């Protein structure tokens, strides 16, 4: 797809970089529900004010968690396993969801 991706060991690590490095402006973030450190839902909550589009990609298929993620503004909640086509559709939707710009 020609999209550059960067991975982080935890939600905490991502948030540290996101908040501390003004030049780091991802177009969207893909979170898991269960991650080392803070959960994906906690990371989503901390990112909400930024307007950064969030996609969840997880094996945690719980309707309550899905509802919480979507109510928090997630673009998509993908339960593993899923196909390439669904992933591409979710990322495309996130990239088209607006003109996010991080402000410091």
C-alpha cells in the first residue's frame, strides 16, 4: 500500500514518543486491547483530544470492549483472525477520516 509503519513495545512507549516529539505525526494508530503497560482502551482515552484516528486489532472479542472502543471514537475494531481486505479498508477509512494534525 505504500504506507510506512512504526511499531512500539507498549502503549506507554508510543505515548511518550507521541507527546514528546513534535515531528512525530502519525496518520493513525493501531492498538491492541491488551498490551504491555497501559491497555489499548487507556491509550485511546489519552489520545482522544488529539483527534488521532484509532483502529483496534485484537483477539479480545468482547462486545462490551468493542462498544467501549467504538464509543471512544475508534474507526474500526478488527477481531483476529481477519483478512487483508478488511485491514486495508480500516486503514483507508482512518486515513480518510480527517486532517489530523498534532498540536503542542
